[in-house]
C-alpha cells in the first residue's frame, strides 16, 4: 500500500468463488502497489466471494439485478456506490454479467476483465471445460478491456497454459487459476504505473 493516500481506488465485481478477488486484495496490501481494493460489488447473494471479503475486511455490496426494471437502473445504483468510493477503475473477476452503457460510458478504458482462455477462442461460460473437450494443446488466460460484448474487448495481455495428456477439468482449472493469480495483479499494476498505456491515454 502506498503511503500518503495516493492509491488508486478500485472496485472488484465478482459473482463466484472469488479466488482472483482474494489475490488482488492480498497483493495490494503486501507490496508498495498503487492500488487499493476499495470495495466488492457482487450480484449473487451467497456467493463464496462474500465470505472472502468479510474475512479480508473489504466492504462488500450485494445487488439483486433481477429486482431492477432494467440493466440501466441496476447500473445507476452501482454507479452511485462507486462514486462514494471515488472508484477510478473497475476490475471484473468472475462477474457473470455483461457491462452496460451506463458503466461503460463513465469508465472508458477503465474496466478490465480476466478470461480463462486465449481469446477469441472459447468466449463465454465454461471456457476451460470447452477447451479441454475440444482437444486444444494450448489454452491460457487473457486480460482485456471490457466493451459491451461477451469477452470481446481489446486484449491487453495473454499467457498460455499447456494442456497435457491426462489433464482433467480439475487439473486444468488449477493450472489456469495459478496463471490468473499471478497475471491479473501484475497487469493491473502495469496499467496503474504507466508501464502499459490504455489507448485513450496515448
Ligand atoms: C476465473 O477463471 C476468471 O478467469 C473467470 O471467472 C473465474 C473466476 O474465478 N472470468 P474466481 O471466482 O476468481 O475463483
């Protein structure tokens, strides 16, 4: 954590188990990294990530999008919350929902996603399982900027993962997550320290 209140405020959005969320929080606390995970936004009551947020002492906000008339109304509420925390970047980590124009317009080139495949292969759900079933020799991890599509935004960084004979869904998931947990904090750090420049800032 950087002294003097210079951290960039980040919101993590997650719907699932939250292993990436946990790593991001730990990294941001362990080292002199310029980001603070200010809050968690979760759209799934009961998701495992909420237990992690509580244990780590990160404020967590649970939304029920189905109770809103539409995505814009839901995202408007989320936006109010982000403003309270002066959030500058949104980091998706297993957030199972497309981001709509309300948030995209407020955070141009400031929303990131991590996906467990070498995009554009295996966009969408169950990417690891589908890669295994397809029989690819290499799969991997992609970090990309978020646009209105499903895993379609501009790619920032990719890392390969070898699919070995005898790999199961479980073993391949383990390898992919291992890569994710190193890659995501590193890419975010590069973006926040200017080692990677988003196109809109070039
Ligand atoms: C990760 O594999 C990520 O790439 C994908 O969703 C998964 C989230 O895992 N978008 P976790 O909840 O962080 O453990």
